[in-house]
């Protein structure tokens, strides 16, 4: 009876440690904004399609998080998505001709905004708008284009 008690206690302790590790991993994997300080500036970018981009999604330059998505709205005149990007002041020399793309990371398909710096000597400041943007690639649209265009090539030959 005594040995059985030790096995049950060890199994219970292992389970509690495992659940604690999973909880810690879940909080660390989803806290994109922890490195973004209070000192930040906001720029906007317009996209025709943001896919499933969400607020607090990371903004990255060369794969390094430099900010996060602060808000997503629809312009009532042009019906484009206006995305507010909050960038940490540590990265205050991002050129004004920087381009923004909505990209997918990993197998799970989390979306983020990737910035590709240009060569302008002038840097972005609070309130600027990025003019060069590339919208999200939606898998369903690619599949439908492939299916419907595949038959068209055969008819033309």
C-alpha cells in the first residue's frame, strides 16, 4: 500500500508540473507585445485584403519583432483595410519608402506584418502612412484561380 501511495504522488506531481509548463508556454508564445515599450510611434498602411490579421499581431523587419498591430479598420470611402502599426522607438530610423506585406508564419498560419525597409534617407515619424503595401495571399483564392485557369489554357491551344 505504501509503494502505491508514492506512485500516485509522483504521477500527480508530474501532472501538475506538466500543466504548469503548458500554461507557461502558452503565455510566452502569445505575448507578442512584451518587448514593445511605451515609447513607440504609430504608422498606418492600407491593404485590399488583410486575411485573418488580428490586433496585437507582430510587426517584423527581417524576422525580428519591432512592433505590433494596434488596430484594423475599414475606410468607408475606399473600402480598404487601414492597419495601424505601433513600432518601438528603438527602431526610429525606418525609411519612409518602406513596404509592408501581410505574411504567414509557421504551419498554423498566424499572420503578421512584414516590413521591407527602402533606401530613403528620411525616417518614418508618428502618423505617417506606408504607401507600398502587399495584401495577404488567401489560399482559397489561389486554389480557385488555379482550378478555373487550368481549363482555359487547354482551350487556347
